[in-house]
C-alpha cells in the first residue's frame, strides 16, 4: 500500500499526441454512472464519517465535482469542496488554500482527511499532503500527471496563455514553470510521505495527459479504468474504486491506532512491572 515516490516529477512540459476528440464522450461516463449500482451508494463499503476533500483539475472549479461530493455524502463520508477557486492560478497559492481547507476539515471532524484530486488537482492534493502529513489519511488521484508533464498540444497552448496571464498579474516571470523556486516547486521534489496510502487511477484512452505519467509503477496502487479523462469524476468504476480504497485506508488507520494504543499501554505498564519485580529485594527502582 505504501510506495516511495516523489510528490511529483518536475520537468519541462512535452507535447504528446493524444485523442482529445474522445473527451467529447465524457457525457457517456455520467450517463453510465447514473444507471449504475454504485451511484445510489447502497452497493459499496460504507464510510466512517471521516472528511474527504475533492479537488478540481486544471481550469476547473469545485462546481463540476458536485456529483462526487453528493455521492461521498451518501456512502457515509463528510465531503468538503477544496475552496481553491478557479484552478488557473499560482500553484503555491492554490496549495495554500487547499491546506487551509484540510486544516478546517480536520478541526471540524477531529479526523484525518482523505483527498481525492482530479487531473492537476491530484498534484495539488499530493503537494498539500506533503505540507500536513499528520492531517492526511490518504490521497487518491484521478488522471493526475505527477510523474511527468506529457500533455495534449492544445492543453500546452492554454498553459502558455495562463503563464502570460500570471506574469501580467505580477506573479513573476517563472510562475507556473519548472524554473519557479516557490514552495510548491520545491515541495514537488520531496519524497511523498511514506505513511500516507496513495491510489492512482488512470485511463489509457486519456485525451488530455499521457496515462503513463499518471501512475507510480506499483500494481497495488495503480488502477486502470475505461473512459475519458474529463469523465473520471463521473465514472462508475472510479466511484467503486474510491469507495474500496477509502474503506481500506480507514481500516489501516484503525489498525495503526490500535497498535499505537497497545504500544502506549506496554510503555505505561513497564515501570509497574519493574517495581513489582524488585519488590522485596530491597532494591529501589531508578527514578528518571
């Protein structure tokens, strides 16, 4: 379940021929979801009330994640929108906004937070997890290019326009480039927190990013589905995977808590056991 990998690979964007026209069929993913067994929430593992923050992809906002948000609530979790705003801003600013949402969800529920990020939102989710690993329970990425930047040429053109817009707004000439030295860029080069379960969902018919940069090379955490890149947030198979992986992360967290309590009890009993063993010998236990 745990696999050593960087938060994200920092490299110059690369043109990659991808079938962008297939993204026009994303509505079919939504239709299939509506008629699937998983959509009602009755045929998947139930949640434990822990918070789940959903993070939108490049150029998107929380609005298109409403279906996922409502479904998470139906299966027993406490969903939160990311509140990062329009995903077309300085990555460091967006990550800071996401961290604030994680801290609020953690404070309101008293539980560690699960993150589900779509596309670039998954990269932000991994970055935020590296910022506050003690408050994050798991990270699930949906078509997120965290192992490279190989994207459709049309997407790359929009990135160039965004970079120009950020420069015009005074963000700095290197903002949203590999040359930027902000906290986000530096954090990308760190190793992803080893104790946080991660899941990478991808589709080989992705028309936006090369699916091979959306996986970490671990069969236990990489999951392929059919469908479009855009439709990953409305994909019935993805919803089934999310339910299963959240449930697995919750069970691992519960097991870790039990082990931690047991270790604590052993440590607290140790002085009493030593004192009982020395009783009647005339030897006093050492006091630290």
